[in-house]
């Protein structure tokens, strides 16, 4: 084979290689086009299957269109129901916070019986507040008898609550955490209302707690509720006192 023939053969090989490369690129392009078409078809079916799709369809009966496109009032009800559920859960959370708050006030009122205002006093700082309440501001002299009485009341109520698993090293801080987490009731229910009746029912309060409180906190919240219920039985007052 002379040189000219070898050159022509090389040219043919290069051309064949180029054609093979172009063919591969075309196959890739065709594959992409097919995938794109399939994806569009899938998206189109998905839109048709979506509930409430109001796409026009001349071949479909008018009744079918009405069923697929509910009245605007129904759509508004669907939108409002999650909002109402959210508000209900939020309010039940505040009721749980109120349980913790009411128990703390019950404890403080039992210990500091001669004080009308309890601002600044928490169950967590009772020992410190007993010291402050029994010390003369000007002289620093301590009223030992009063101090002894307050400490005795504190021990008495803590021993009583311990029967229901209340831990003075744990639950005072836990109550503050629950109040900060959920808040408390902003408005008092109307006297004689069904809402007020439900708030005074410990079993109903327990159901609210179970459906609202995270599982990790539920055990301690139920301890607070048991303690509040017991104190309510002993003093003859409602569960929630305002």
C-alpha cells in the first residue's frame, strides 16, 4: 500500500471516529429528551391527582368539576381548622402552666400565711425568704420564734407533698420551667361556665396534660397536678384559686 492509500485510510478512520462520537452525543441528547418528556407526563398526572385541582376539562361533566373544586366557604373552613387546633393546644399549654403556678402559690400561701403579697418569693428561694422575713432590716436581729414557725410550716408541707413524689430539690425549679415554657391563663373563665367547670376537674386537667406535655416532662407535671389536687382537698378550695 503506497503513501496515498495510507493517508486516505487514516482520514477514513478519523472520520469514522468523529461520526461515532457524534452518534454517542446524539444518543445522550435523545435520552435526555425522553426523560424530560416522561418527567413532564408524571408532573401532569400529579397535578390532575392533587385534591382541589381546578384545571378546566371540557370533556368532564360540570358536576365532577364542582366536586373537584369545593366551595370557597369549605376551603376557608379547612384553612381555619388547623388554626383552631393550634389555638386549642396553646390554651391547654397555658392550663398546664397554670397548674404549676397555682401549686407554687398554694405552697407559699401556706408558709407565709400573714403575707398578702408574695411578689419576689418562689418555692425555690423559700429558705432565703424565711431568713429575710424574720430579720429586722434596721438591726438585723432575727425573730427566732417566727423563723421556727415558718421553717416548721415549710417542712410540714414538703413532707406532705413528698407522699406524692414531690422533690423540693427538683420540682420548684421544674415548676418555673413549665410556667416559662407554657405561660399561664391570661383570662379567668366566667363564673358558672362550662370552661370553669372543666378547669376544676382534676381528671380533665390530667387529660389536657397528657395530650399537651412532652413525654419527657409528663411524669413531673402529673406529680404537680396530684399535689395541687391534694392541697385543694385539704383546704376545701377549688383547684384553681384566683
